[in-house]
C-alpha cells in the first residue's frame, strides 16, 4: 500500500465518508476547494494505486473504496510510530503530552480504555 499525498488523503476522506459515488459527490464532502479536473485526476490516481475501484454507469464513473479508513490508519500510524518514535507508542503519547496536545484527563481516559480492554 503506497502512502498517499496530502491531497490524495483529503479526497480519500471524502470517498470514505460517501462510501460510493462520483467525483461531483466527493467534491461536496471535501475539506478543501479544488477544481473538478483536479479531483477527478486525484481519484484516477487513487484507482491506479489500488485505493478505489470504479464502474461505468451511463456516462459517469462510480467509485468506491477498496481499502477501509481503519486499515489505512492502522498501516500508516504504525509506520509513524516506527519511523519517528522508535516503535514506541509510549514515546508517541509522551510527545503529545509534551506538546500540550493531551491533557491529564484525556490521559486518564486512555488508561481507563486500556484497563477496560484488558478485562474483556
């Protein structure tokens, strides 16, 4: 699975949100403004990379994701942890604490989630 560019990720987020649709529908869910031709070209690139598949209906292509958002997150978050945090999720959490992006309450919530997961 090839890493996506920022623009490709934005388009994939719209595709995951819609589920199945055409370029015009995806554009309605984009967090960025982009011309139709740019989005259409990006969707075609996503198809070449194996992230979406297409079917031709009438005079329009309909696309749907081949890879789930969760699978993509798992794969690339794991790579971030491996590449930037020496494969340590603890170091990742520590980074967010030091950057003041994670509060003590949120950290306690995470601890509780871990404890609840272990008891199941």
